[in-house]
């Protein structure tokens, strides 16, 4: 069974803070199963955006894992904001989590595709 979105997001926030970093929930989505987008702020002022990976990226042995893919990588903040706004218009139940890190793979599992 897949972990609820709200619990997953809370766990990431706690892990980032425990490592001395900064994390914030920018937008709360559906508690049970809202899609989670992660805005990653880098020290150089750029941002990346991690989004849910497509279903084809999931391992049949672990269908309940949460996998992410990069939609934007080290781009200006406005590009990430525009992408999130488009996603919100499509699905208003999304979560947007913001973290400051140069190593997002420490906190998120990324698809290998």
C-alpha cells in the first residue's frame, strides 16, 4: 500500500530539517493521493523541478514506490513557477514541496529511465 501524500511530504520535510536544510510546503494537495511536485532551490540561485515519474518507470515488484523525474533542471525560478501553475490548472489537488539542496537524490527516488 502506498504511503499517503501528506505523510510522505511531512517525512521529507523532517528529513531535510534534520540534515540542517530548509524545506517548506508551498501548496497542500489532496491528503490521500495528491501528486507531489518538488521545487528544488540550488545555492547558485537556479531551480529544478521534480515531478511524479510516469507509470512506465515503475518496477512491477514495487508498484507502490514514489518515483520522481526531473521536469526542469537548473533553470530560472520563473520557469519552475510557470510549470507548476500549468500543472495546478490541470490538477488542483497537487502538492508543491520546496527544498533547498544540491543533492535532491538524498531525499527522493528518481526513475532510471
